[in-house]
């Protein structure tokens, strides 16, 4: 059973040293949720640190005070409270886990369907489109401090995880929250430019290479693209440069499932998968490969060579598509 906002607020009030964590290869929802809550807790005079294995992605450095989010230190530390945000499993917190020598209590705030409910206090709401929406409701419900930088962070969180308010589970309440944030002074147009129209040249270059090798299967209902280590080295690509590349090929009218493969240096392949229809649950497919997420957006990390992993995954996806349509 989900912990109430009051129970979570009580745990925060009793704690002094608090660490906020988000998942590896963080997206806008992870970073925005983490930053907004960190700013709120700092305003309550809490001793707060915010860690992510990969640090702060370049694409979110425009968020005010975002330098609060750091890579975890080498020396483990002790905390009264650890709060995991937007992390479907505890393992998705990566090396941040090893930087916590001990935490008296764990809170898990998330919206992924695959979240098993780890932690002492768990609030997982799969009906909402973004963890940022949960954080907003929590801060407002418990009357925690909430200033404009935190509002901007949450607008970015909600905008990115809803595909700029286009994806399933984007509700009337989501738009109400966006309106309230704009009412606080958030410049939606300026944020949209930063999020969707300010990519580095190298992102366009690697996208061009990936599109030239795009593969269509199952009568063009499945599309996949891949990014290799060689491509990343050639263009000097940063980890967040490849986030969202899958959205380009998903726009093809015949496509029902889009798949993105990224070769990693540690003999693994990062898999991202998107579905356009409810009858094809990509969370189920990715769970079979040790990952998870949402019914329409999920991922995994699979050990193996890129071509082998790609062929295995695409066979499974094509079988599912053929069965479902």
C-alpha cells in the first residue's frame, strides 16, 4: 500500500541529513524531480545532497541551481533519509548506492509500472505521466517551500516525460499543474526552446548516421536504429546526446513499435523501446530482458554483442507485433 504524503512529510521533518537519488542515464523527469525536491528541502534548512551516477546532463544545465546534482563521492556517507526519485528499481540508482554507507530510512517515489516497491515508505502512482507530477502534488499538499527555480524544474520534468504533453496518462490534472506553474512565472516557451531546440551539432550528426542504417521489420510496423561506440567516439557524443533519438523514427506512420539500441563500452547494449498502441506492452517485453518501465515506454541493459542482441530483441518484438495486430 502506498505511503501517504503525510507519512513521507513526517519522515522528512524528522530527518536532518538527506540524500536524493535518481536513475542512471537521467532524463528530464529524473533531474527535474530531484532538483525541485532538493531546493524545497534546502529551504527547510535540511542538509541535502543530490546524486546521480552520471552527474548532471549538459542538456539540463540551464535549470537554475542545477549544479546541486553531483556524481556520488568516493567515500560513503551516512544519512538519516535516502529518497529515490523516478527509479523503477533500486539497482537503477547505480553507483550512488555504494556511496551510501547507511540510511536510517528509504523513501521510493516513482510512477513506473515495473517498480517492485522497494524502500520503507513507498509512493508509486502509475496513473500519472511523470514523477514530477507526484513531486508537485506532494510539495503543494504538505505546504513545503516552493520557489520559481523549483517550479521551472518541475515544468521541465513533466514536459519531457509527457513528450511535451502528448503521451498517454497526460491528464486534465497534468494541464492544470502546468497552468499553475506558468502562473508562478514559468516561461513555457523559453523552456521548450532549451529542451527541444537547443541540441548540439554532434547530436544531429549521430542521428544522421543512425537513420541511414534504420531497419524496418514486420511490414514496416517495427523500426529500429542503433548507435555504436565507434559512432559516439567519432562525433564526441555525450550520454544525453542520444536521449530521444528514438522519437524521430517513431513518427513513421506505419510504425507501431520503435526500438533503439546503444552499444556500451562494458560489453552491454542499452535498449529503449516505445509502443504506439496499448495492445503491445513494451514493459512486458523489456522485463523479459531484465529491464522494465511503462507499457508504452520501457528499456533494459543486455549483455552481449550489438548485432546478436539486436537480432534477438527484434525477433521477440516482431513476434509480439504479429500476434497483437
